[in-house]
């Protein structure tokens, strides 16, 4: 597909085209120019949305992700400007990208789609062309439910005109461009997630109090373990948590069923993270009488961006709730993060707005709202 950018001032119009980006073995490969271009566009998009680029993926992560397709078929597309001199394109010519992921083991009727267009090249039809290409590829593969996500820098204030999800909880500003774009393509806003930020360090005395209170509530039947990475003998337990994470957290009416995790899938996940320059700092809770892993949480550390971490999944099995295990694992992992990575300045996380319990734990620890993300769905 090809198109043309509109001229601005004395700048002549410039044509562009879409191409599918093949996997490459490394960021240094001659054909990796498109990945560097995609990473640059991602930085520009995130900076325009939030004012900083923490959430943008470095080229290494994008390249590595395409090399690991054990559990999902992934395809990437780029919108590339045509060079006036007819020469080969470079990273600077990439002005938009599309990403498609289709799970291979579970939820094989679904597809995840994401489109990003450089702020300087919007309203030229590039986003529409990319979204259409992704949807066509997903439909050709037999996928009938499409998921997308769109981030805004804030939630709508009370009394402000807003986009409200099907859950009725959470509010996006009425002018949220990404959500509006998706609505125009037949998507519905099924859920709003709160993006939260915790600035570090947390007062160690406050953190120690939270941990002590949680340990007292849990009692001697629950023991915590913390590692960088997850030892082999604990991966089956972690897999059980990840399986439950796919079903036990609020999801509104998203057409998403259980993901079956096992120790092998955890190992592949850890290998992919390591190859992309990321590592986990994980705290798990062992139920001592049974030896079962019953709760856990992880930080995803970024080698290329050591100033921040992502707060990944936090969950306690339903049969062991009521013992403050959620607060326990979060407090312990924050203490260990401060001890092992004192250079970390902030933590980002996302939670469904209807997940009041987990949000209350985050607020107690000092997290504050920093954005809102729409969970979008389209059914053929």
C-alpha cells in the first residue's frame, strides 16, 4: 500500500509505502534499519503522549521479540517514506509501524494489534493503512476478535466530557485520539486501566511497617523467597500463578480465556526477556504446610534504562486470599529492589480501574495516577 503526505508550507508532498519487516538476528544486522526506525517512532509516540519515553521499546527488545515466536506468531510492518533520490531507505525514513501478535496455544481466535505513527506524520492516512493491513492479516489467519490498547496521559476529571468503558469504571478524556481512532474502526472500549507511578526511594520505615503488618497477618504458614530470575524448581509454581493471572484479574467483557502456563513456558519467557536486555526480580510466597506457591510479584528491570522498572503481575491464589499476601510480596520486592538496585528512580504499573483491592495497596505504597489506557476490542 502506498500513500502521500500532505505538503506543509513550502515542503513538497512525499509518498510513502508499507512493507513487512522480516526478523533479523541482531540490531547490528544490515537489514535492522527498520527496527531502529520503529524504535525511534515508538520513542516519539510515547514522548508525545506522556512527556517521557520510559514505555518505548529499544530496538534490541523489538528485534529479540521477533526471534522468539514459540507461543505467538508475530508480524511487524513499517510505513516508510519514499526517498526523492530513489536510494535505499534508512531508519530516518520510518514514520509509522504496526505490530500483530497471534497466540498459538490459547485464545487462538484472538489477535493483538498495535499501531504507532510519528506525531509529525499523522492525519496522512498512515495509521489507517497500517490498521487495515493488520486487521486483514489477522482475519486471513482466522482470527475473529481483535484487541488493541491506547494510552492517554490522564483520566478524565469528574464533570469533564469523557469516554467511558463498558465496565462503567474509569474515564478517558473525550478527545483521546487513539481511542477515537479505534472507535471509528468499530472497536469498543471494554475497560480502562490506571497507569500508576511510584517515585523512589520509598521511606524505608514506612515500607518496613507495611511488611511487618503483612507478615503478622499472614503468619508462619507463609514464607517469602526473592530471586533475580526464577530458579528451575520454582518455575512450575510461578507458572500456576501466571495461569491464574489470565483468568482471576478483572477483564470486563474482553473475549479472553485462560492461558495455560507450565515450567517450560516460564523458561522461554525468561530467555526472551534476557535476550531483550530485561530481567525479573521476583518475590514468591510459599505455603509452608503444602509447599505450594500461592502468591507472587515481579519487577521487570531494563538494562538499557536502569532508572525505572515495570511492576509486573501481582497475584494471590483465591484459596489463600485474606492473608495480606499482596501487600507482603509488594513490600518485600520493593525492599529488595532498593537494596539491589538503588539507582532505580521510579516504578510504572497498570491495573484495571475496577481492581479496587490492588489499587488500594498501590496507593498505600505511594503510587499515584500517571495515565489511563483503554482496552479495545473488535469482533468480526
